[in-house]
C-alpha cells in the first residue's frame, strides 16, 4: 500500500464529465489498495473570471478581498470531486485550505506555506476516505484566506505530499509530461522521460508553467517523488523529476529545454549619477513594497551617469513605477523612469551547459540571424536568458529549439 497525492489542474476538472473521469482514476488507485489524497484546481477559466469580476468593482482590488473571491473556484471543484467519488461508492471528504489548516504567511495572492496540519487528513485516510483538498489556498495566522499565486495548486499538491510523506506526487495536466519546450508553441517539442530536479527548477523559474516554481522547490527540499502526467490518457509514465544526475557523457543533450515568460515588464531608471549606493537606493524601496525583481543590469555611460534596468512582474510594473517616481527619482537625481511591458524572456536550460563552452554565442548568433535584438542577458551555470521584444518571442523559441537540435535529440 502506498500513499499517493494526485493533483488535477483546471482543464482536468473543467466540467462534470472530466471530474467523473478524475474520480474513476482515483477509484482505480483505491482498488489497488493505495491511500489517495486528491488536490484540485478550479475549473479552467474560473480563476480568471473571478479576477475580472473583482476588477469590475475595484480596478486594483484589495488583496485580502481578492483572495476571498478567487479561492472560491477550488471550493466548487473539491465538492464536485467528492460527490463524483461518492457516486462510485468511494468514501470521500472535501477540505478547504482552512479546514486542513494549510497555514501560510499573510502575503495575499502570493502567500507561502508555513505549515500543514496533517492530523485530520491522516485520520480520514486511515479510516478509508479519499481526502479531496482545495489547491491554491491557505489560511494565515489570523484566519484570513490566502492564495499561493497563479498555478499554486501544484504547490499545494507537493507540499501535502511532503507533509504526509507520500510515496509519490502525481501532477495530472493537459499534456503528457514535461517537454523540451511548450508543445503549444513548438509542435515538434519532445516529451522527456525524466528531467533533473535542477533543470526543472530552472525551467519553472524561467516561466515554464507546467509546474509552479514553488512546487519544484518543495519537491527538492523534501525529496518528494514528483511526476507530471496526462489526465486524459490511461497509459503512460509521464515525466519523472529525478534527483540523481547521470555521469555526464557525450551523448547527453547539452540543452534540455527552452522556457519563455511573457509576464515580466522592464523598468529603466535613466541618467543616474554613477556612484556607490545607487542600486540600493533604487531597489531598496521596491523590495520594501514586496515587489520581486528578476533580471538586473546597469550600464555606465561615458558621461559618468548610468542607466539602471530591471524586470518585475507585469502586474507590479505600475506600482514599482509610482514608487520610483515618487520616492526615488528626485532623491537620486535620475533623468527619467520608464516602463516597458512589451517584452518577453526566453531561456535555454541544461545541466550539460556546464561542460560546454559556446552555448551563449550559438544562442546569440541564432537570434541575430533572425534579426532579433537582445535587450538584457543573464546567465547561470545551467541557463542563459535573454529579454527581447515580445512580438519575437515565439519565433525565438522556435529557432532556438531547432538550433539546439531538441526535436530529434
Ligand atoms: P494545469 O491547469 O493542469 O495546472 P497548466 O496550464 O498550468 O495546467 O500547465 C500545463 C501547460 O503548461 C501545458 O498545457 C503547456 O501549454 C504548458 N507548458 C509550458 N512549458 C511546458 C513544457 N516544457 N512542457 C510541457 N508543458 C509546458
Ligand atoms: N486556479 C488557480 C490558477 O488558475 C490555481 C491553479 O490552477 O493551480 O492559477
Ligand atoms: Mg498549472
């Protein structure tokens, strides 16, 4: 007997028939003698619908109330899934985040899980129930409902698997595993049987939405056996996230995947005096407002001033611009503060990069041949990321996928 956590995403619970399909799969696992915890997302499109409703009332919705609203999507699907299981004669019980007590901090809309009370779940599992838990939501120390950021049900699934010491966490979605890049953008993309944890973390952090980055972080920290599979297919092993890296050999691909991200915006603070403390004076107030910063570059001009550029989430661009214009620009005597949300980030990822030189130049040459201008670059041992104009994003992903031989590796 094993304890398995199965997470089903929005398209997998999009309507009653698909929810019945989920229940049938869960029933098969129960019939094999396993204990099953099911985590579900809201029906596809529902979270977007709820966010739009909130914005109709208040354009920049109060974060606490927004979380109260968007968390309802998952409350519907847990009830439906429990009902579908009961209809198959299986004992099932639904749980909201609050009912489990998935304790988070109070950062509404991007809360972090601090602790999971497994007492009730364990008892129900031992009594033969399937526990159906709402993804994406938690509760803070004061009893406020919180949500974990878009795609957060993945994190609920992996965090529950970690807390319950599950034998495996299965992420069921609308593709049959992790591909060399998003198969919706590059139809020639190839499914990977396995991918190292380190690569998956990098792909997720660079924008591959197949797994939310925090779910991969949890899997790494607690060594959760994590697999991505299709909820529409009966067969198939999907993609396993592995913790062992093979001895590197010549056969291994240098690049494993390509990720892209359209969710970032670029902010430039232009014409600032080139002197110590500038980076801190610009980014300090941004960090104080709990705005995450991703890429950062600073160029020194010939006239002794510099341009300081960084990226933030698109949703937070206006907030960051207001802070910089109101609190920083005058103070540091910057010429201007501008924002650009028509950008995209494209990254190539692979542990094989460590032992190979020339990957960056191959990437830059490939983009140059298409006339794509690179605005920012950042690198790590296993990744090269560039910021380009948004309209070239799909083209860039396709030509890089081909240039690195990913379709037929
Ligand atoms: P769910 O609702 O099940 O959580 P998501 O839409 O969040 O599903 O994630 C699955 C989607 O991730 C796929 O439909 C695919 O378009 C996208 N995706 C992006 N990068 C990849 C990749 N490298 N491999 C597989 N899918 C990817
Ligand atoms: N329903 C949430 C979202 O759309 C959480 C999830 O699907 O993982 O982001
Ligand atoms: Mg998702």
